[in-house]
């Protein structure tokens, strides 16, 4: 039965999400076509109270919607145990919304011998719940309803029909308690395990709780540690009644009441005194009737406000948000800044050897230019040196052979560093998700960088030739021809073919000898700038290509996880938003009356 009810609650919650957009729905017109739904006139909430079901306030609805979105976005990131309580709150919100909004369900809970059954009968005005010395006296929840229409609420509490009562002696005429459903629970410290289980189950479903304590067990550890302390956030829907004050003197009753307030404060339960919202503390005697009228008046005021279900649910949302806090609240600023992204790009560039490739391209470009513009004699000498070097068979002089084009360890280190920086300060589930996203992208990153390097080619393999190279080569040819012409002229003079004249052939030959190196030196100076730009362009291309590969495989998945975290963080901020101001005013008003009544009770005790 409970499983079917929970499944139905989930379905109704989905309907609730659709109902948020009710203004966009269409209703069938007279001709069968769809017409826009008419807008309902704005009416104060206190004037429109449907008999069955209802809607929550805007602030609570937004928090529930945010909690629903939060659960949906977090199923694959946060452990299911952490989301179980949030899901239960959503289920209970949907289930309570379907039921009567005119009724307020208040549970009467207490320890063995605290006199809660006697107090239950005193509030009812007739003996409804069995009292006696046998313990435990109450073995099952007994419900007392002051008005019709609470059957669905009692079915939800699993209260048997035979244990549902109506007040007889004047109770039905008590207009102040119209809408109240009072449930007498078994003892929370009962020796019967089934009784304690019933208490725990019903306490999770009611709108408010009246804890009945007696002068002997008001400081019982089981009460404070198991119930009051965990439910400290539900102070606004909590009443703590010190019963059996007829057994104490005036001063003793005041001392016990003050000590009870001290214990509640240590439990973290806010006390509704001095106009502050919180729990109501009251001293009564169910046996003699002292304080009962004041308690009835407080309950009547609380019931007629008709905000208890919403305030109870808001406290449940607060509790669920508190349990999820460590999964959504980060320590400090999170995410990747430009410095971290640039550092990752630099590490990938080093891994693919972008800087070394640029330097190699620059050297090859300069070497090719100097070789093309050099003197024939120098080029002949360099050719001889290269031939000689190629003939060397000493393995110690051979260059080492690299197995891979990229350094795999450097790539893995770059990914690990950027993943650590991106996950720094994140809650554990989201930090793990960021690291997993980076690890998935790093699986094929070294191979992708290898293929990228191959596809771009070696920039030093075939460097381009500048436009002025032919002119420089032609000038070098002219200088060489001058050397040859001067040498032939001088030889011809020695043989006697031409008239002797040493100076002209020597000058021609010296001009060619000096001009050749000068042309080469000029070309070497002219190629420095273009060679540097060529090397920088080669480095830039390889750097940008590696950065694009790393961004697509690592940075973008990491950024997607960080964006997802920011979305759930915004939803979580909405979930822990401020409570509705109207509810605070209601609670404040009720507790101001409570404080006054406490004073009246103490005065009555002193009079006795």
C-alpha cells in the first residue's frame, strides 16, 4: 500500500510540474477548437481555500521546482543515498498537496507516563484515548477530527477506521478548532518495536507535533537525541508541553520550565519567544486543567492560519538541502581561468615540440638561403663535408631515433594538471566528474596529436624560397665569372697570348673573389628576418593545432561538467532560499500569544 502511494505521489509531482504552466494550457471551446484558458482573477490566498487539495505559495513552489530539477541533474553525479531524502520530500509534497488544505494534522507525542493520552482527552473534552497505569497504554494511533473531509489525510497516516473519533461534548461546536486533526501516538520509548516504528512513520507525515514531557523525563536523552535535535529545523511547527505541573510547586515548575528551554536551546531548537519564530513551550496540567484553555487557544490560532502544511514542508526542504550541502557547495572560487587554459596549451605545445619545430624550420630556411647564395667554392667544400659525414659508420655519431612524435608522459601530465586545477574546491562528486571527463579526453589525445603533427608536415622539409634569391644567385654567378675571367686573363698574359699588364686581371679577379663573400654575407643578413618569421609561423600553426585538439578533447568536456555544476549550484541556491515572509509573520504572531500565555500560566501556578 505504501509503495503504491509513493508511486502515485511521484506521478502527481510530475503533474505538478506541468501545472506550473497552467496559464499556457488550452481549453476546448464551443466549436471543439482549443481556446486559451482564461486568467483567474487575483484573489488573496486567505479568501480562496479549496475543500480538497490546494497550491503552495510561490516561494515554496519555486523551491520544490528547484529541488526537482536538482535531483534530475544530479542522478548521474551524486550518490542515490544522498538524493533519497530529497526524493522523499518531493513525494510527500505531492501527496500532501492532493489532500485537504482545510485541515491541519497535529500529532501528540510523548514518552511513557507523560500523560499525553490524558492531555488528548482534555483537548477533546471527552474521554477518547484510553488512559491507565498499564504501559504502554496507547498501542496504535488514535485520530480525533473536528470537521469532515479528513479521511484522505487519515488514510495517508494509516489510521484504522475503528480508531477515528469525533468530539461529542461540545467539541464540534468549537469553531476555533474546526479543521484540526489531532493524532494520539504510541509512546516513542515503548518497549514494543512496532510502536516506535509507528511513531517514526507518523511524525514524518503530520503537519505539526506537540511533544508532551513530564517533570521526570523532560531531559530524557532518547527524546532529545532521537527526535528534538534532528528535528530542530522544524521548530515553527513544534509545541513542547510540560505536563503534570500540578506535581510541582510554583518555583519548582518555573525552574523545570527554564531548564527545559535550556535543553531545547542546546538541541538547536529555536524558541518562539519575544516575537521570534520558533517552538512554543507551555506548562499545563491535563489532570487539573491548568493551562489547557491557553493550549487550546494556541492550537486554534495555529490551525486557523492554515499554513502548517506549507511550513512543515519548507522545513523538510531545509533539512534535505542541509543533507545535500556537501554535494553542492564549493570551497572558494571554482572553474578554469585563462591562466590555466594558457598553461595547458603551452604544455601541449611543448609535448608536440612546437618550439623546437619552429627553431628547426628557421635554421633550415637560413641554411638553404645561404647555401643557394654562397660561392661555388664554399658550396663545393660543404658538399664534400656532407659526403664525408654520410660515409661515417660509427653508431655513436648517428642521431637517436624517437619512437613517438609526441611525448606521451608530457601530455598525460598536462591533462592531469588541468583536471586538478578545474576540480580544485569542487564538492567531491563534481570534482570526480571533472577528472573523469578529462581522463576520457586524454585516452586518445597523444595519438591524435601524433596524427596532427603528421598531417601538418615537417615545416623544415621544403622551406619556401624568397623572391630575391634569383637575383642573389645571379650576382654570385657574376662574381664567380669575374674570378674565372681574371684568372684566364692572367694566364693568357703569362703564356703571351695578350699583352702583359698585371694590374687589370688582378683587379678583376680580386673583385670576383671579394664580391662573392660579400654577396653571401649580405644574403645571410637579409634572411634573418624572413627565417625568424617562417619559424614563428611554423610554431604558431603547430601550437594552434595542438591547442584546438586539446580543447576539443579535454577543455570542452571539462567546461561542460563545470557548467553543469553551476546549473545545479543555482538550483541548490534556490532550494535553500528564504522562507516565505507570510509564514514568518504567522509564526511570530502565534508565538507572541504563546509567550503571553506562558506568563499567564506561571501567574496561575503562583496563585495556586
